[in-house]
């Protein structure tokens, strides 16, 4: 199994109106990603783990089109699978927003998280994380910047003006992950 799979879609950038959310990826739209943002997928196999990531695909579900994060999370030797939106420039200034807004669903229970990386995340294992609890129906979840906890970063406080990626991650327990990602954005 390949340890790194890239899904790349380029789109046009649209500036939000004051007070509106900024959509970074909407799988039901065309183009589906804002300019400069690309999807990547990988598992703990990049660092010697044994989790299994199914190749991410876009599904046409009753609740809309969604990117599928699926696979087997194995905590021995690692313990994660992940899809992330990565900004292709140095960093994105998200300081004008209050946090991350994401539309998710999952038909099964599991240990799911949103991981943010910034220019303060120097090591591959550095991130700011927050748990999410998706339901079996498409639900919009808002996570304020203050809810993200630093893990092995230079700074304990998240600096959203240095954002480099937003990841949807299944991690930290042995389970079969199945997560539908419909939309990822930032809210004011």
C-alpha cells in the first residue's frame, strides 16, 4: 500500500463578504477547493505504523457529495489515518475568523479529530488538535481556535495567521474509521 496519496483539485478563490464563512472545500461545488488549497491523504505508515488507509474517494450520498476517510486505525506503532487540506503557499492568514467550520457525518463511532498545522508546527508530529463527534447525519460542527490544544509545537497558543493545513483525522484507538467530509471552511 502506498504511504502517500495526493488528490489535487485547483479552483478559483472567492473572497467572503463580511460576516460570512470562507469555504475552503465544498465537495458539492465546482470547483470544489478554494485557490491554493489541495487535499492530501496519508496514514501512520509514513512513520512505520500499520494503520490502513483506503484511497480517498468522493461519494455522491443522499446528503451531498463527500470525501471519504476510511480505513483501519491500529494504535500499535502509530495509530492514525488522515486527509488534510494543505495550503500550497507559506501560510494562510485566518486571523479574521473565529475557527474551523466543517460538515461531517459518520455511520460508526470512533475517535475523530481536527488537526491544524501552522508554521509553528516544525516536527511532522506537531499539531493543534480538537476532538469532533460526528453523527450519522450531515452536521455542521464549529470549533473555535481556543478549543485546539498544542501537541509538540513551539507555541502552546494557536496563531491562526500562520495556518498551513486543516486535517480530518481518525486516531488514538483501534477501530474501523468511516468519515464523510462534505465541506471545510472558516467561520467568523
